[in-house]
């Protein structure tokens, strides 16, 4: 089985980019990832995996990648007749697109493959579109099943399931999990706020972040309540963006110029898992994806130098550092509050600013995490650089099955430095 390397990685700036269409965002990410890989055009690309969740709200339910990349083919920037696979996995969409590209390389189906994630979630003239997009990530056939599940879990957590018109139900489910963590392990709202403040401060160093301002713990706590214990500063915003990566085989890598080879990052492993209606006491699906990735890479959590985890809320980061094995179960709040996950700490997490600061255009998020970690492993992250980073991890979950995501990816990358 051949090794696979990322030679190009790019994320657009995330934000409320109302002037840009999905085709505009696709063009930006495609041309920029070629440039990052040192390629004049996409003539070497043999397969494409295109991730998106919400184009169906614009009546483009099928052939999304083919539609968005037709201009690139027409202009001679992408080969004709190239196979394109459309990918949708909720917020994990872009990571699953990367998984497809990676598997093409490992299987020998292609020597060069492109993964992309493109999303618009901000519709100022039609906010119902965003609501439709997000509700596509939970079972619409049997809603009574998850409603009953959340009501029962709310009793156990001491946080009744009471959806409101000013937020998605996903914020309510995260809040319920946070309350259960508080009840069982002693997690505090201030510890959640410490994670949010840390990520806003990291995001202030990231020119691609949607929010680029610093925050204190007290400022996070004083922000507008969403659903207790979560405030607005602890929750990922709506926004638009695109991200991409080019993956090549070792055979191809050896033929490329030295400056490209020196910046290549190896995909050491990618573990996937699926969600279920679990009890509040059970480990989440990300723990299983992480174990698979660690075993395949032949490393342990202690080897990871920098990580990006899916902080749709700042409680999620606390939970995920536990699931990734960076600390014992129930001690994620203490780890984050201690400063260990801050730049300069033992295990910097979400140096990009995470979803709460960098932003969260659903179908692009996973590859934006990849782009941040590739930048870190190349030593090109500037003010937010983690010194000597060799091993990096990205955890990305999408959709909802009870308190699990529906799909999860844990990616492990190895730098050459």
C-alpha cells in the first residue's frame, strides 16, 4: 500500500460572504490550492471529491461538484472526463471528501486526487435556507424518536429539553451534555468560557478567521445567553467559505520539485466512526475514530503536538480533548482552564481559532482544519506557530444521532520537520 501526501492545502477566509456564490468560492479554493501545491494547472488531477451540504436549498440537489467545477474544466484548468464524487456527511463533509481522495491514492485508483469542501450558510434575504440546511443534519422521518430521547436525557442531565426560536436544537443538545458533565464531573461554566476565550485569542492571530478579536473569560461569560450554560461567544457562527487539499502518491511526490517535496505532509492515518443513540455515560463516537487512527499511525495521544477539534460549542472542545485521550474522562475542563491547550501549552488545540472564532461553513470545515494543521507542520503559521510540531490531529464530526454525531473523522498528519 502506497503512502499518501498532501502537497497543497488551502482555506478561504470564513465569514458572511454574501457577494460570493458557491461557484465563486469553488474557483477561489481551487486556484489557491493549485498555487499552494506549486502546480500551474490541474492537469495531473485524476479524481475529485467535492463536499457540500446546502446547495439543495438552492434546488441544486445533485451533481454539485460537476456544476461548480465545470467553469474550471471549460477554461482548461481541470482535465475533461475526470471522475467527480459528491460527498455529504453533515459538518464532517470535507473530512469525508479527503477520505475519498486518500483512499484513491492508497488503492492505486489515482496518483493525484483533489478534495474540496464548499458551503454557504448565510442568506440575509432568506434565513429559512440556513435553518433548512441545519435541520437536514437530524432525522426528519421519525422526529419523535429524538424528541423523546432528548426529553429523557434532559431529566438525567438536569437540563430540560426546551427548544427555542432563537437557536437551533443542536445548541440545546450541547447545553444538555454540558450540564450533565457539570453534574457528574464538576465542570464549570467558567471552564467552558476559558476554552472560548482561548480560541477567540487564537483566532485574533488568524487572518482567515471570521472573528478576529480577543476575549477574556469574563467577557465570554457576559455575552448574550444562548441556552445555559452557553453564551454567544461559546457558539460557532453562521458563515461561508471553501477549503481544499491535493493528495498525491509517494511515486508522484518523488517526481516533483524539491520545494514541493519539502512542504509535503504525510497522511499517517484517518479513522472513521458512526453515531448511535448512546447513553450519556457512554464514550462518544469520536473516541472510536481516534483509537482507530492512533492504532493505524502507530502513535499515542502523547505524541500529538497540535490538534484541531470540532468545537461547534466550547463545551465540545472540552469533551473532545477527553475523547482524543489528551486527558482523563471528566477532566477536560481542568485541562483547558490550566492553559495546556493554549499556544505554548502542552497540547495546543484549535490554533486556528476553532469553529467559534475561525467560523463554521458546514461542508468546508473539515478541510479548513486540515489546512491549518498542514500550515503548522510546515512551520508556516506565523504568530500562532507551534514550535517543532511533527504530529497533528484533526477531529471533525457531522450530523446528529442522539448525543453522537452521525459521522466522525479523526485525521493524523505527520510533517517532515
